[in-house]
C-alpha cells in the first residue's frame, strides 16, 4: 500500500501559510499515530482519511481540545463515523449526506501550543472492536516580519547608529590608492634611470673639451 503522509499547502495569509497534516487511517490505526512534526503549528489543520478497506468497517476520531481527558461534543472535536467510500447518486452527489470518508480539524491561529490527545475508534457493523489513544503536538507559530526589531535589538531614541559604507565606494578608494602607487613607482623608476645616465653625459662633455 502506498501512503502519502505530510504537510500540504492550503493557502497563504499575511502572517502564516496554512498547511494541512494528512493522517492515513487503516485497519491497524492512524499512520502516523502521534503527530510530532515541528512544522505543525498554530493555524494548521489535520485531516484523517479513512483507508480501511475491511468489510463494514468504520472509524471515529475524537480530539480532546480542553485537555480534561473526557471527549465531549460540546467542548471537543468529534467526527462522524467515517467509512472507506460513500455511495453517490446519478448526479454525483452523496446519496447519504451524513456519509464521510475523512475528517478535518483546523486549529485557531491563537490556539494554545502543546499536546492534544485524540482517540481512534474502529467499528465493524456498528460495534466498536478496538480503541487507541494518541497525541498530536501543536507548536507555536514563530515568524519574523521584515523591518520588525528582534528581541534584544535597540531601536528608537538613544540607540547608537551604525553607519555602513557602501561596498562600491570602498572599492573605488582602493582603486585610487593602487593607481597612485603605480604612478609613484613609475616615477621612481624614471628618476633612477635618469640619475644613472647623468655620469655618462658628464664624461662625454669632458672628452669633447679635451679634444678642443
């Protein structure tokens, strides 16, 4: 059996890109059973997809949202009994509107980070045959906006201003300095060559005077 489990992009908001964590539910239970991925953060959703092909099998997912250990429709999230497939009409609509093959729950953007217990129930012909308890970990959504100071950064009146010179200006100064050094070196060589030729000129003039 090929199973695809992970985070899928649903859409983008200004502060957070909402994602959905897929859980494949088979006869042995949810896969993965425990959600520990650190990318599963506030504002994300989890979807349980029923893939148990056993005859007359159905499953139910209950999420303990208030952490009291009791699964209650009023305060927690409880799915309908999910089946592997639903009968459709000739028009492609559900023959039974209560039939469902998956269950999705989306956490609020300000949901409390931490561990949330959930219960998996499996039934055959309407009778519960197995129950499992697992945990999903919801992480805090941490993001930094451009231009917003980080913790510990100094901003406002009284903070020292750091001046950073553009890289292009620094490069130009280096080029000027190199040019000056090259010109100076050429001048020094020219002067040295001129001095080295002066004695020859003096000797030539002395010989001319003697001949006269």
